[in-house]
C-alpha cells in the first residue's frame, strides 16, 4: 500500500492550507493603512496629513498610499512561487517523466484561497449595510448619538470592504497566471510549434506591453470620469429640486427620490459603455494589427506574442493600480469619519472641508475604478484565451489536435 506521507496530494493539500496563511497579511495590511477608531499606522499618517498644509498633506498622503502596495505584492509573489514549486516537487509527471504539477499546484492554491468566499462575501456586505443604515438614520432625523454609532460602523465597513478587495486582487493575480499559461498552451496547440516564452526584447512585443499598461490607466481614467459626469447630473437635479421645492430644507416637502435614482441608474450604464468597449476591443485590435505586421515581416506568431506581452503588463500594472486605488479611497473616507467623531475641530471645520474633498475623490477610487480593475484583469485573460486562434497565421489547413492539458 502506498505511503500517503509521500503522496503528491499531500504536497497539494499543504499548499491549499498554506494559502490561507499567506493571504492573512491582507487584513493586517488594510487595517494598518485604513484603520478606524484608535489610529494604527495609517491613522497616524492620516492625522499628520490632515494637520499639514494642503500641498504637504498631498505629498505625505501619496507617500503612504504608494507604500501600501509593497506588502500585498510581496505576499502575492511568495504565494505564486511557493504554490508553483510545491506543485512541481509533488511528484506529478507526464508520460515522458517531466514534472507537470507546477500549474496544478497554483490552481490548488487558488481554490484554497477562494474557499474562504463565504467569509469574504460576508465582510463585503457589511460595508453597504452599515453605510445605508447611516443614511436611514440621517433621513429619519434620529438623535445625533444614533448617527455617531452608525458612523463608527460605517468606518469599520470601509475597512472590511478594503480587506475583501485585497482578497479580490489576490485571486485575480493567481487566476490570471493560470489563464495566461492556458493561453500559451492554446497557441502552441493551434500553431503546432513550441510557445513557452515571450521575449520582451523584441520591439513589437515590448510595444504590446506598453499598450497593456496604458490600457489599465486609460480604463481607470474613464471609469473615474464616468462617476464624475453622473455625479454632476445628480447635483444639477438636486439644485433644481431645491429651487422648485424650497420646503425640502425644512422637511415640509419631500424630494423626488425616484428622479435621482433614475439618473444614477441610466447614467451609470451609459457612461460605462466606453470603458467596457475599450477592455473588449483593445486586445482584439492589437492582436489583429500585429498579426498583419507579422505576416509582412515573416513572423507568424508575432500577433500572439504581442497579445501575450500586453496581457502580462496589463496584469502587473492592474494589480498595482488596484491596490493603490483601493487603499487611497478607503483611507480618504475614514479620514473624514475620524474628523466627524470630533477630532481636529469636528464637522464644519476647515479640516473637515478638506477631508470631504478627499472623500469625494476617494469614493470613485475605492468603489468604481479599483474594483473594476479586478474584473478587467481576469476579463483580458479570458478574451485573449478565447480569441487566441485568430491571432495566428493560417497559410494552410491545419489538423488541430486536442489541446494538451496544462497541468
């Protein structure tokens, strides 16, 4: 009977358990940089930022938000490398004796991390519930003491949402690595040539990487612009209602809530058409253009290589930008909550006004651009995987064999 202690499945089981440990720094990191109540490291920075001049505070704030990306990237890097090598040394081999457990180990690690989905979803739902509770309390004219309690819960909700976004970007990184490997295997299967490396020293491949990084920044810019345009429409509607219904301010008249909801619902869908189209068509257009260029220069795999480079650079840039946006938005929001507890002059002070400005910028960061990058990274990998055959040269009819397994 085979000794289970030497079974390759023991290695993979250990990796699945290890995944829970390696991603524990995400909650610690988010609580440190977005912490509420008694300030942690991020709170200390936030206080220093708020009490500084506007120009100096901007420098200090950007400094600590940029610094907050370091720990998650190190955790993701260690997790991917350890998952791959634990799987590779597990003893799983193909028919020729070559180790094939690397990617399978990474897949097991991804599943191990996603096994906490129920816990992550629970934490993610806490934030909107607490936020809406605060809005209900304010609209129903509850005592200030009740609002103070909901403000604390709202601040905690911002931190829990930041934690779940850390898990989301971690899972996106692991999933994208697997999808990228599947893409390379698919190209090799259809082209019937070896396709194991992408050389960024090739000019066209390097340009594809630049386009991938540019895609992340442009998508984030358009997502934030969509929030700004929609918010301006709501502001115009609110001003109109204040003029036409002056009794709103003294609660003698009720606002037209349905009109504002309709504006937000329709405008949000309309404004996101352009960023969505950018994410879908950019890899397809880039693949086609460089496929034609490869046909002219005699490089049949040029289109596939450029798209692979684009996917790699977009994934790396997307992870860093998403971490930056998530942390920046949460810290800005909690800085405002900290002042509203009575610190630094409380509500109505100059510090509070400055914090409101920061929170206005932070909301599209943490609630729109940041989370949408998680989806964008995985969607780019999926699109390139599905469209891989059209990036290749078809000079003759090729008998396509079943794609080999990537594990």
